[in-house]
C-alpha cells in the first residue's frame, strides 16, 4: 500500500515538472519571437504600462470607508484619494494633503505643487519612497452646523476592508464597508450635504436645499489656511500655510422642473476670516435647490 502511494506521488510530481517545462518553453519561445521584432521598444512598453496603470487607478471611484473603530471615534468616514486622505467628522471634512517634499518644492512651495481636491490633478502624491513627504492639514468646518446630523453612506461598493491591529483581537476590525457617497441629513435646517468623488483625484460635495431652506445658513471655514482670495473667474483660492493652495470651484446651482435642470445664478462670497458662503439670485423657493 505504501509503495502504491509512492508511485502515485512520483507520477504526480513528474506531471507537474512536465507542465512547468511546457510553460517555460512557451514563454521563452514567445519572448524570442518578440525580441526578433525590431519595432519592439522596452522603454515605450514600460511607459505605456505605467500610463495604463495610472489611468486605471484614477478611474477607480473614491470610496468612503465607514469608521468601525479603526481610527479616532470623531471620524465617521475615511477616504484615500490621490495625494490626500479625507476624514469626515460631525462638523465637516479634514484633509491631510500629501506631496513629495523635494529640494525644488522646498525652495518654492508655490511653484507646481498646489493642492486642490476639487480640481484636476493639482495634488501631487510622493514621487518615490526616497523623497520626504510634506503633509498639510486643512479642516473645512461647517460653521453652525447640526452636530447631531444623521450621517450615512449610500451606494455600497463591492469589497470590504479588514484591520488586524496588534496582538489584541478585540482591536481587530473585519468586514468594514465602503460607500460611493456620504450624506449628512439636516446639517443645517432643511439642508443636506452629500460628499462624493470623481475618480480618485477630485472630491465633490453638493448641498441639497429643501423648499424654504435658507442658503445663507451655509458657512464653510477653512482652518489651517493663511487666507482666501477670489480670482477673476469668481473661484475662491484657499491659500495654505505651506504656500500651496486649494481651489473652491464655482458651484453649479440648479432646480429641476419636469425632469429638466434650470440654472440658478449664484456665487461664492467671503463671510468672515477664512470663511465663505453662497449668494443665490432669484429662484423658486417652493422647489428643491441643488448646488
């Protein structure tokens, strides 16, 4: 009986060796054919692959991971974007903005390393592990907001996260869900705010005003900024303490009628030190407003 099992094991091992040799033969034959093609360029192929991976990464949706105890209890949801981390709390959003701290950046921090979650690729992640990484913390506080607002994730994403922290199993967290959006209900009277992402680079948020809600109740204070400047296009430039900047884009304000959007004119305005709000032109107060 032992001899029979040995023969079976030997035959299985021989089969695996034969299969491995066949795979290697196919691989080297293919590689030889590729190398004989004079138009083949290792540099171009590597560059194309890198671009493809980067494009695929940026197209991955920004997911908001629910805090089930893996971080500070004040944080309700966490998101990791390209070049920044985002922590949503009961009173607003906290950004940890990362970028490579190269000698050129240290000489001129305002040159090309501006930070802007709401603009296209203006936040730069570290270029290599050998470079030091600078982190700027910026809190966008909802001034006067309801601290007991109902905060919930919507649009459940596939997959879960698991955290095994240390040897104490009571600190482990498994099956942590992520969502496409996070909604704060009645953060101001009759006003919701919804956070979501466009790819991993851009963070967006929308205010949803119920009929009769006052848009002037909304105030955003940028804590960790050195000042605010409105540019010629009406967009608000938030100047960071390290010389970088964050851009508060002009909102797209609209109402819906019979399934169609009707534009409402409006603009960002400065309400106080490092604080902005929104002024809206005439609109139908009996219908919902989005911006």
